[in-house]
């Protein structure tokens, strides 16, 4: 479907500076937002794009200039994905009015609303005193990885057109030949809405001209790059936007303009299973979206979640961004644990965070939130040291035997988790908690022998009747006396033996003593096997 609108334009207001937002779909379900909130956010998206387009066309006065702007529209969110311009060498036209342009763009973009998902292409053409606008919608286009999934009620964050130092140095390092022409490709490295850096990708003189000293690009070239960068900042994730810039000697100075801009390097989620990476990205999007809509509200929401609830956020980022991110040592226990997949990694981290002090937990939350919302470079030297020290402490804790208070906290955590996994057993367990303890198949006193494994993993938990649990505990105590320096292999073997004999009593709250054999017989069978492995009965010392 195509629509052509003739309008008069005379320059729009400056664009807002953006920084990409995201939304937590959490297990595939959209966050709880009312229809009115979604509609307001969609309207804010349209207003933002209208301002951005106005800022870009404001200084383009060449009659015959053509612009192609590409967006991805999804549930009201509009993410810039491409830009092209041609015909920028025509004679100068007169001023073109602004109000009609804004109205026409608003009418076109608002028509997509919350229900339509696909690629939107706007085509603008400059006449003497007017712009014409065509648009097309492609429902079957491939979805860009940087596209947002829900609209943002953007906070008022209008930015200036001041050229940042990194871009200024890059442009100052290239010259336009006198009477000649050059092609420049410059990369903006983005992470969500942050510009991490500027890099020169390619520079080539395509026409040598009359010779003489080359001229630096005019300042308006840098301003045009800045305005387009702000538009692309509204995407999500770590990525690179490549600007193709035409430079030539014109009007007595180094002139030029951006001919193309597109995402060329989106960092894929190679460290997680696809569904886990998608959940992490959705969670990250929701958190950053809240930040975009208001800094105070965003931090308040984060504080209410707490570090253990946000474990997936951390696990996903470390897995996707690599071992160096946030001072996680490659090859260390933390790195190994966080690469195990969603359930194992987040469970491990939650358990480890329960072992640090409240002060350390708050430090983790504060620094992690700052990194994700403002970028790793936003950390001060002192904050980096704090974070490294905290990660080193977690690394040490993982290989340190649990203290009594830690065991109590982990048992409580295990019980809550087990009941959430086994709701059919919850009522009985709550009626008489002492009778129905949750058994750790690999006991807590041996947790330090498995530093990268979650002692509270579902596979390590089973509810057993108290009298049966006492017998199992007695066996582990005897094993501890016989093998005070047991290896992880020893513990695995003993756990397998105990599981084999006591399995009939695991996860059962009905007729626990009528399993065809008695707990005493199971205990005797375990003792016999352990004596074969680790010595005589005398060494064990009996019960």
C-alpha cells in the first residue's frame, strides 16, 4: 500500500536524544500494561519519530533530494533500521514549512498503531518549497534483531547537535581533496542507547580533483551524523551502525552528507539457549524501558526486585557479553557456573547471593544496575574495584564450607523452591513441617566440593519423612568420620548408593513406611556397600 502526500516544510524542532528501551515479556507473556498506557506510549513513539525526521530534513535544501527511512513497527514501537539519501547536489530551494510535514508524518505513522507488525518505509522528496512523502508497509519483512517489542513513553531528553569528541576526531582525520570527492564509512558502536565509541571503517578518495591541501568536512556533516545516531540509539542490544558519508569540495569548503546508515554488526546471543536469550533480552528490555520512561521510577522498580530476582539479568549479560564483562574471570568457578544454562546458572547465583551480606547484596544491585542502565564505562575506578572484590568473594565462597547460619538460610530457600515445584505436596508439608523435611541428596556439608553447582537445584532435592531422613543423615555423618577429606567423586558415589536404596521414600507423603522393604533394610544395604568401598564396620563406628 502506498500513499503520497504533498506538504510544505520549513524545518521541524530538534530531535530527542534516545537510548533504546526494552520490555520484559517474561516467559513469553507481555508485561501488565493497560491499553491506555500502551496507546499513550505508541503516541509518544510517533511524536518522537516525527521530531527526529524533522531534525534530519531541516538542513537539507537541495531540490530533488530523496530520503528513504526504514523502521520496524511492533505493538506501537518504532525502531529505526535504515536510512538512505540521494540527489543532494541540486540547486537550493526555498524554505519549506514544518507544520504540514509533522501532521502528515503523524497521520502516516499513527495508522500502524498497536496491532500491525512489520517494516515501514518512508520516502521523502524535496521540491522547491515542499516535501512529498510516500510510504509502504511490508508485513513479511525479516524482523531486525535490534527492534524493540513494545512502545516507550519517552521521557523529555532532548539533546543538542554538538558533535562528540570521538566523532570530531574521526572527521578531523580525513580530508576532502580540493575539487575532488571522497567516500567515508564511520562506525558508531552502540549498546542499547549508549554510544560506546566511534571507529573509522573505510576512507577512499574517489576523485582526486585539482590538487592542493585537502579540506576538513564542514561542521554540518558531523551534526547530520549526530542527528541520525540519536535516531538509531532507540534500538536495543550491542550493535554497530555504519554511516556511509559522501565528502566533496563544494561552496568553498569541505561539504558532505550521509548517504546511508544501517546496522551492520548486531552481537548475537551465542552464550545462551535461544529461548533463554530471548527471555533475558525481554527482561533487559523491560528494565531499560522503565529507565527510559523516568530515571527515578526505573531505579525504584529495580530496588523492589532485589538481586536474587534479577539473577537471570546478570546471567544472561555475562553469557552473551563474555567472561571479561563485570570482572568475571574466564575459566573460574563463577564463569563456569554462569555458563550452565538458565535454570542451573540462575539457581546457582541466587544461592550464592544468599550467602553474601546484605551490604554486599546492595552493592551488587547498585553497581549492576548502573552498568546495565548507564554502561560499564560509567563505573568509577572505585566502583570497578568494589565489583571485582565482590565477584572474587563469591568465587571464594563457592569453595568454602557452609557455615551454620548459611545452611539454615539455604534449607529455607530449598523448602520454598521445592514446594513451588511440587504443589501437590505443599499442603501436607505445611501441616507438619518437622515431619516432612527437604533432603539434599548431596548434603550441605559437601556443597563446597561442587563449587559451580547449585546445591539447591531441583535434581538435588527430595522430601522424605523425618525418621527416614534421620537414617540418611546418620549415614552421611558416618561417611564423614570415615572419610574426613572426601573428594567430590567420593560424595557422588555415596549419594548414588543412598539414592538407589532410599529412592522409594523420595517425594512421597503417603504410606512412607510401606514400600515393600523397611528403612532399616535400606540403611543396612547402604552400610554394606560403604564398608566394601571405605573400610570395615569398626572404622565406621556404628550408629
